[in-house]
C-alpha cells in the first residue's frame, strides 16, 4: 500500500520532530544573525514549531489516506496529484494560521503577527511540498517494486509452464514403444525399415527441440512434426491411424501454441480404440477461432486413461496465450474436440 510508511509509528514520531527543529533553525537564520542564534534560542518557540509540525504531518497523513482510498481521478493521475497538492496547500495555510493566532493571542498575548505569519507560511509551504515529494517518490518506488515482483511471478509461472510442457513433449510410453518397434525390426532383419523408423524418431524429436523456445508456431510447423509422429505410430497400428486435413486456410497463417495439436491427437489416440485391426480416422478442419478434430466414437475400456486430466494439461498450455479453452463434445456416433488458435495481435498485447 502506498501510504503504509506514513502510518508507521517511528515515522509519525520522529519526522515532525526533526522537521520542527530544522524549521526553527531556518527561522532563526532568517530573522537573526548567525552569531546571535544561541542567544536568541527559545525552547518554547521550538516546542511550538514542533507541535505545528506534528499537527501538519498528522493532517497530511489523514488527507492522503482519505484521498488515496477515493476512486476519483484514477484515469487522470496528474489531475489527482494536483488536487492532492491543492488540498495540502489549503491545510497548510489553515493549520499554520490557526496555530499562530492561538500562540500569539493566548500565549504571547500579542494581536499583531503579520510578518511572522508570512514567514511561517512560506517555510511550512516548503515543508509541505517536501513532505509530498517524499511521499510521491516512495509511491513511485513502491510501484516499481510491485512491477518487479509481478515480473518475477510471471517468470516463475513461465518456468513452471516450460517444465510442464517439456514433460508433455517427452512421452515415455511413446519413446519406449518406438524403441521397441526398432528392436523388433532389427530382429526381423528389416534393416531398411529400422533405419527409416530411426530417422522418423530423430526428426520428430529434432522438431520438438527446435520449438522449445517458441511461444507460438504456425500450424504448418506442427503438421511436419505430426507427420513424423504418425509414421512412427502407424508401425504399431498397421497404418490405421489416419489424419484427414481439411484446411480452408493456409496452415502458415494459423498460429498455435507448440505441441497442442500433437497433444490433442495423442489424447484422442489414448481414449479411442485404434490398433492393427481397428481404424481411427480423425478429420481436422478450421472453424472460426478453433481447430476441430472430428472422429467416430469408439472409447477404450482402459480405466487408467483420464481425458479430463489430459485436457487440463492442454488448457494449461493454452491459457497463457488465449482466453478460449479446448473442449470435448461427445456424441453416440461422432465426437469432436476443439482447441483455440492464437491471434498474433492478442498475443503481442
């Protein structure tokens, strides 16, 4: 909170005390010669000025607290600061005039104090300006510190996001099945096919690592990665995992969060029945701000697959770049999964 330091006990006790001492020394320098300061030092005058400072500082504090709590002039900070200084200026004149009138009329018993009033007003107006400049500088530092803390929090979240996405990229089951397939091909002396399998696997992970520092990529880049993935998986499925791309827009113009399409295909693959004897055809098309995946409903009976958990992982990756969410629409015959694309202007903003 901007006014937190104003409410601290030590500040409220010592700041007016020190300010009152400096004000009295300044007034002695104005009205007396340097050699006469010690002789003309009056403890009651010093006490009066310290008391005036206490009243002023407490009034400033209450005024600033009340002003900061109000919602006026939020969109116009310069006008707000002008009203803040104007209010403090009126407070200074009112408090100093009243205190000086009481001091001269009831303590000194003098009715004429015009010259002293002008001098005190000038000095205390300067004190008030310094008080508010100090407050504004502290407020500015608080704002800068808040921005730094927000930046650190954003960096922390980005690191957490990158770690989570990295875990999603390196799928242990996929890697294990791929290596098992390569071993199987080697045992069958099908060296040429094993080499192709290794090439596909290397190209797939090369593209994965190539996108690791990219916040968004084109769908075209994602498709190249997915092509290698499908080639590897179709060794197990005997070519029964089929992607039917029906894009009316160029894939270069469609921007996505890296690996979200790959994760979506992986989610469908894990939740729907596909093997060497069962075909899974996924039709992919663009619908407004979404990429839609249509496929026949043939849910697996495996209980360890949790679609909602996989969907949450995809949505977590998307949430940093889009206000939309991936959704699954289930039907008795045809299922649909939709993931949002990323608008470049929104991302840059």
